[in-house]
C-alpha cells in the first residue's frame, strides 16, 4: 500500500514503543496524577510532538542539523536540561507532592507530553534513517506515502499509550494506598529521566 511494507513497519513501531523512554515515564506519571484523562491528554501531546519531528525529518531538517553541528548540540542541551529538570522535581518532591506542578488540567499534561517529545532532536535523524527502510522506491508516492506512515505511527501510538494508561489507572489506587511504593516509583522515574537527559548529550 502506497509503496511501503505495512506489516514490517507496524511491527517496528510497536517494538520501539515497547522500549521504555522518557515519554513512557511521563505517561505513567500523568495517569497517576490525572487519571485516565490525564494520561490521554499526555498521549495526545506525545503524538503531536512525534508528528512535528517526523515531518521536520521529511522536510530535510536532519540535513540542516548535520550542516550546523552547533545548532544540533544546542537543541540536545536544551532537551537534556528539560528532562533533567523534570527528573530533579521527581527526586526532590516531598511526601504528598506531585512529580509535576500541581496544575492538573488536561492541557497541562498535553504540554508536558509535547515538550518531552520535542526535547529529543535526535528523533529527527532517527526518522530520516527509519522511513527509508520500509519504502519501495519504485512504488512510493511521495508525500502521500509519508502521510500514510505518519498516520500509522499516530494510530499505533494512541492504541499503545491508551492501553498503558488504562493499566496504570487500574494500578493507581493500589500505589496511592502504599506510600512507600509510590515514593519509590516516583524516584525511579526521576532517575530514569535524568539518565535519559544525560544520554541525550553524549
């Protein structure tokens, strides 16, 4: 369809989604604080950020970044700083504090998900390398092929993340009833975000 190997492409997207990343921890944290609606809003933010990055990749931003190493490094540092800030907030939060600022509107979680995704400029280069693996040059239809791939990514991400939110929501009552477990999970999430931030600038 449109010159791509749909089955292999979908399997690869699911595989990458299954690998825990900063977006996963943000999603779980948002669901823990804002319930399923908070997780769903964060999911929308993650999807919007992904769409921005993949279309920037299609537009050739990766080539621009490669030609301007200082710009690319600056984006990496900014992304790492943002992840580090979120991680420190989780690590330093006192008992009863949320891992994120206490503004529990869906728009807040959406913005957090969006910024988490946009904080990783390496994703642009990843998409530039990832897309050609599944495209048949003889049958691809240019922008329509990329649009179809973008739609598949958004749909699979929504299904995966909302399922994850539903599972997190089911466990949230148990976690809230066990303060020590909740604190431990919060600090582990903070350490994970700090780790992703440090890894981003390597």
